[in-house]
């Protein structure tokens, strides 16, 4: 991950992969085990992917990765995984191509703090539109108090897209420490 981060930090967003503990936390209490349709956006090297596949091997599930080299590595690691090279910007089109009318759960590893305000707003709207009523969107944020992180926190609450937003406890064994936003449509 370090190589990809150094080559393009705005597309990779992390120096190293998320911890297994963060993967367990982000997939907890969002109904992933019963979900029929699951999307993962920004899967990176597949730490969350592995847990999603273990918790629900029977769902219609695809990932969207913007970096072609990471997408290829992910496909090699999980040969049967449906990896889409693309952006959340085109989420509805990708879902139509996959025959997925809605998502029960969307898990995201997008580096929100690195995105512009306009991209944060547009991406959150696309995610909201893709979810069925009562569906969950789970994403994480680092504990680092950056301007981008504060902007994302304000955005997620201010836009009032989600009927309920909860935060996990801090996952200290992640580098850097992180927490999860659980957002219910």
C-alpha cells in the first residue's frame, strides 16, 4: 500500500492497509449477514472484502476500485470476486449493468478527507440513492483532526441524507487509529 500511496495519495488515501479489527468493526451491526446486495467502494487490498465474503458468501457482491493496479491485485487475491474498475461517480450505471436494483449494504474505504467538498457531496448522494430504504452505508475516518476530516464529518450530518448516524468506538490497533460511521437510510 505504501507504494500506491506515494504514487498517488489522493487515490489511495492510506499508507498501509486497514487492520483486521477495523474490518470486523465496519461490517458489524449493519445487517451484512442477511443482505442480498452488497457493494464495497474503495476496497484497496481487500481487508474488508475478506470479512464481507466470510460473513455473507451468498450475496450479490461487487467492489469498485479506481486504481487499476490495486484492482488487478484484488482480482488476483480473490479470483471469483466481481471487481469493477471505476468510480462511485458512476455507481447507478454500474448497478444497472450488474442488474442490481438497490444495495442493502455499502461499505466504503474511500479517503473522504482527501476529497473536495463537491466530490464528498456528490459521492454521498450517489451512495444514498443506491441504498434501499433501511439500508446501511458504513465508512471509516481516521482520528486525525484534518480539515478534510472535519469537512466530511460536517457534510455527513449536515446533508441529512441518512435517518440515523452512529459512530463506533475508536479502533486503536489501526494505523492510524480510526472509527466507523454507520449510516442508515
